């Protein structure tokens, strides 16, 4: 019991937040809600090798390759149970993934996608809060739903995609 007494007396004191400092009180009420993480997108220089890693080596369920010319990418989705990975490969010379891979030769994390319940309300409110949106209107994304991208410089260096749930 001597050890337990020493641990109890030498343990640092942890201050707990009082109910007046509750996190929820600092969050303004919104006309839209942020939902679950839909996917994490990874730019890959070799789509077949990346598909093989997730399917053959790691045993994941991997989709067929889908071309999205409007976004300048080929996409493949890797199912993870609680979310997905989106493997991205350039489609065409103007692909944003081509320029990303020029800077990151071996590939890497490109963006995260979070679902929202009302993308139009989100756009209106985010613009008021000086968050730059990379398109005037939502585009149809890989899941056939409207998506927008938020400027990484306004999101702590992360390209954030919002998708209508």
C-alpha cells in the first residue's frame, strides 16, 4: 500500500472543466450539421499497385476504377468498415492530382471528406466565416452526391471535402 499512497500523492492534479466552461456552449448553433468521416483520399502514382496493396496484401474490399473527368481523377474506394479510403490517380493533364504528385512523387494524403446534412447552408455559413470554397457551386462527386472543397489555408493545411449526406 506504500506504493499506492506515493502514486496518489505524486500524481499531477488534473483540472476538470466546470459546466460553465462547457465546450458545447462555445459552439454556435448552425443551420447545418457536420456528419461522419466519409473517406480519406490518398493520391497514388501507380493505381494498380495501390489497389493490389489494399486488396491482395491487406485483404480489403476494393472497388473497380471509376473515371471522374469533371474532377480530373480516377478513383478507387477501399472499404474499411467504419469509413473508406479513396485512391486517386490523375486523369488528363489538368488533373489536380497530377500537380500534387509532381510535388509528392510517392503519393500521400490528399484530402479528407466529411458528410454534411445541408451543403447549401454550409456554403452560405462558411462564406460568412471567411472560409474559402474552391468552387462557386457544388459538383457531383464520386458517390453521385454534391461536394465542395474548402481551401487548405483556411483549414490548417488540410484540403477538406464536404459531401451532402
